[in-house]
């Protein structure tokens, strides 16, 4: 019996062969896929006296899979994006997987004096926004004079007394 050529069968086999090559070269995998996490992209900006950190986390259940911790002057945002199986009851298989999954964490140094109560977070349409309140302190400007001595540059700050 003659069977029609199916290019998708060839692509699926190529995908499995490539996975095997990567597995043998760089180590183990999880469920046949590389055990790599992802790093969510971040935007950080000043909003008045606050600093806002926005992370792109589409497809993440922030109630179950995201933690925000403050410890020793460091803000840590960690979590995971879970793998959703695309295999159906009929044994359908994905031909291409480009959506990243796995664990992630991002850390940010906080200015001294920031307390956990100064930090709030919200999630809307795949964006986690973390606001650190009252961290931008605008002080008076100080003139800095630059002098030379013994071939090395010497810098002296001139304060207005405050």
C-alpha cells in the first residue's frame, strides 16, 4: 500500500531528533523539552517620588505562581510559568514551541530605609507592576570643585551646610 508523503511528519521527526541531540550535548530535559526557564522583560521608571517596576508575565497565574519578597535591602520577584500540554486525546503534538516556561527570578537593590509596607503590586493584562513608594529624594545640589595635586586628580565637594 502506498502512503502519501506528509511534510509535518518529517518536521515532527526533525524536532525530536534535534531534542535528542541537545539532550546528549547539554544534559537532561524535562518531559522531552529543554529544562530552561525564562527571564521576563522589565521596564523600570520614576513616577513622581515612586519607582515602578513592570514585568511582562502573560499566561502566569500571579495568585499561585508569583512571589514578591523584601529581604536585606533586596526586592526579589520570583515565580514560574507552567507548561500547558498541547497533546489532545487523539495524540496531537505541537510542531513548534516558542513560548518560554519554567522558573524565573529578578532581583532589585532597594535604597536604605525602604520597608515592605512601602511596596505594592498589581497585575493587569499580563503586566505585573510593583511600586516602591517615596524612594526618590530630591536634595539640594552641591557644587563639586576639581583640583590637581601631585599628578593625581583631587575632588572636593562644597556643601551649602545642609
